[in-house]
């Protein structure tokens, strides 16, 4: 409850952030403000690609001031999806020479949580992530008892890749609908209860609540941008600054 209260208090202080007055390519003109880079990761139970995800997320991410990058990861291959997310985060950080952030939904939220846990992004938001893949029963009931074989994940891989059972090195905001029937809200409660860097924001609605409540996605992007602003301010001041 303490973490939930602090997360909601933080969200309540956020104001709508417009895009910078000008965007500059990294290393070209440091006199102009740089847009932080955001890796966007779709859901789909690691089996499919959500075709509505780019349209849903582009506007809020751009309005918050991010330069967006959409991850395409292999489907039907959970370990391969994790490898692809890690490789893209590393590639993007090297290419832009700036901190990178992540937003993911459902299965994509689990990937975003892994990136934050590994420290490959500076902060992330995970919307309704299956953080405990071992005990995520919905896809088995929905897609069949061979679901784990279809996503190439044996019990050892499910345990090893569950964000709940890994590290939590960077700030992560978990957004979860109170009536989610796909990923149990209790899973995110346990996740936030285990790690001090994981903050839970429980919102009305179910698994697709952000489609009916646009403020959920807008405030998620604002939270990420606030993390980016804090980091950028610290880098601008430099060590030893007053």
C-alpha cells in the first residue's frame, strides 16, 4: 500500500508535457533539446502482434516528448523475444548515445520489465505484464495445454525469464486494471511488493483499459518523461554541481 500510495502521489503531480520546441539528432546540435528515445513493445501472448499498438501509443509518446522506436520480436519464441528486446535496447543505446526508455503492454510489458530489471533501459512502464510466467495460467486455458511448447519455453525458461524472479535495477511503473482477467492484478501486487524500484498503479477496468481510458496511457508516458527529465537534469549539472 505504501508503494501504491507513493506511485499515485507521483502520478498526481505530473503535468501534461508537450514536445520540445525542436528535436536534434544526437551528436549534431547539442544546443537544441534532445528528445529521449522510447522503445515500444507490443503484446500478444508471445504468439501474435497487436496491430493497433502503434496507432494507440504513437500520439501519447510523441506528445510526452519521446522519439519512438517499435520493437519487432520473433513470435512463437519467448526466449527469442527476450533476446531480441535486449539486443535492440543495446543497439539503440549505442546508436543514439543517450539513455533509452521502454513501454510495453501485456507480453510486451514483461519484456519492458526485463529490460528495466537488467538495467538496459533507464526506466520503463509495463502495462499488465505477466511478471510471473510460471503461474500465468490464462494462455494455457486460452490457447491450449501446448502453449508453452508453442512459445518454446520449458519450466526452467519460464522461471528464469519471469521478471518477478529476476533483478530490478531501474525504476519500473506497473499499470494494472483492477478487473483484469488476463493477467491477475495480484501478480503485479506481488511484483511491486517485492522490489522497491517497482511501483504499482492500479486503474479501473480490465486488460485493455487504456483503450477505453486514454488518460492511463498519457500519464504513463508522462511518468516516463519525468524520469527522463530528472536524469537529463543530473547529466546537465554534472558531478559536483550545486
